[in-house]
């Protein structure tokens, strides 16, 4: 996924991914120099390392009833104009992302298992998607 958002000054934007309650206690964050991976029971969510990632562990939704919700993955890029590139990958295979997105022009390589996807896109162009396997 690619979100290109902006304002008239630096701002902390948020993108949220809500997980089911059974994910409580089963979500972890793995960071490296290129990207951050959130490992969930259903799969992985991968974003560039420049995006702050927080796991909101769920909360009481009503004070009079003991209800809870699943964790929420909160992505927080900071800037006047930002590109939020998010890879959603089902299953447990490792995912590597190389993101060269800039100024609304998506350019991202994703490696999952032996398959690589190269995706290029801009608002005024057709999407370009190449896939190859080793």
C-alpha cells in the first residue's frame, strides 16, 4: 500500500492497522536499518525504517463492561509531506523491503521467499509491477 499525504507544515501522521483480539500478546516488532517488520499471527506488516512503529496493546472500550479489543499497529511518519509504504504479507515467510519512494513516486522492491516484486507508481501514471523468482 502507498499513502502520499501532506500538509502545510511538519506533522506526525498516523496510519492504524487493527488486529483481532486473539492477537493480544502475540505481536512483535523487529527493526533493522532498512525496514521495520511487525510479526502477527496472520502474517507480517513491513514499513520503511524511517516510520515510527508502536503497538497499542488494546484497551477497555467501556468502563461499565469488561470488554477489550485486539492490538493496534500504529505507523507514524513525520514530515510536511510523507509517503507511507506498507507491505502486507500473509503467512510466516520473511519479507525484505527496499523502499526508494520519494515525493509521491512509489519505487519499492519486496523480497518474500524466492520471489521479488518491483513496484513503481505515481498518481499520474500507470502502475508498473515486475515479478521474478530465483
